[in-house]
């Protein structure tokens, strides 16, 4: 793996982050969807569930492990991660863990960073419990705002409200020597998230987190998007609402990129009116394979 060095030749390496997928848990196309959003897509238009690779000198960390990991790791020269961080228990974020077992990678001693509730689910699920017994994973517990230091970067879990029927949900802030990035694929509402963190606006919260780049939950464009399901069942703040709350990008604002896009989301199409609106306001739609230097 190539190392990236500072221009001043100080010998300090920078951390590279790679977005391994920008789709919601179901991916694109979504299994079983026979609507225009998924019918007839060419393989170039396929997108994987959200996941992030963090390359730090000799170490590779990934956040979230989807069932498409085999294809996603191609963006990282198909290396086996040394450490894995899990946001929450919804499929799309954890259903790739089984790939590390004997049937596939046959990994040993991968550090798995999970919350206490998430650890409980892993220990109660026969397939995953067996992998712990076989030494595939060793668990390291994460908790809200408890920063963990690595060779060239730190990771801080941030608790956010998100349908807690299985586990709690942690976003992550990755801080390198020069920049920091927020990874927030899922949360229920801005009202609840901002309330939990005792702040009043998205702008203020991101300022308090001191992030330069924010990957934000962009699951849906608007509340009208899901015709067959109630928003009570699938709550996420729609992009339209988030950009209304934010207004136009201002000097000193972080770069905000929306990801975790549902297959129905019109912003997948770069030429759509919705995508244009996001860009005109100074924000972005994250691309699969996009790289950031921290
Ligand atoms: Zn998700
Ligand atoms: Zn679809
Ligand atoms: Zn979720």
C-alpha cells in the first residue's frame, strides 16, 4: 500500500479515507424493486451500502461491513482490514461480518469495535459467537465521546438516536493530523440528534464536533419518496429538510456530502433537479470510491 507523505518531508504520513459505498443498506439496485429506479441499471450504476476504509501507514480500518465487502475491498487493493468499527445492527452495516470467518477470509484477531449493546447481539447470534470463539474477532467496546487513538488518527464514537429496536447507533469522527471527517449514515431526526447533543442547529453541532468534512444521512430526498411505507417505519431526515435547515454554504462551513442514498433517491442522477439544487446551495452528493486526505 502506498504511503502518503507530507510535502515538507517531515516523515509523518497522512491518513487516507475511502468511501466504499454511498447507498442505503439495500444497495442499488435494491433486491425486489421493479420500479424505474432499479430496472435496467447498468453495472456502472450499481452502488454498495455505505462503508468507509481508513488507510493509516500499515494499518487498514473499515467502518461498517456490508455483504458486498468483496467488491468494496477492491477499492483498497483487496486488503484484509486489521480493525472494524460498527455503527449499528441494521443489515447493510453488519451483514458482511460473516465473510471474515472460515468459509471465506479465515481471518484471525481482527479488532471489532462495537458498543455494549452491539456486543450483546454478536454474542447471542450463533454464527457470530462461533467466530469469536474461533478467534476471528476480538471485541473492543466503544462508547459515546470516548476517543480511541491509533497510529496517525483518532476515532470518536458519537451516539445518535436511530430506531433502537436492536442496538444503539454511533456515528464516528475520524481526526487526522490535518483534517477531520464525520461519518453519519443513519439517524432519525435532526430534532432528536441536536437535542441529545444539547445544541440548536446543524451548523452549531458540526462546529462543536470540529469537523472539516461531514458525510451526512441522505437516505431520502423528501418525505414523499416512499409511497408504500410510512415514514414512521423508516425515519431519516430527508436531504430537502437538511438543506432547508442549513441554507446556503457559508464561509467557514465544513464540506457536507450526503450519502446512504435509498435506491429511490433522485440525487443518484447527477442531472436531476434535486442534485442540482444540492450543488447550487454549496453542498455535495458523495461518490462511491471518493477519497479524502485527513
Ligand atoms: Zn443504514
Ligand atoms: Zn428501486
Ligand atoms: Zn439503520
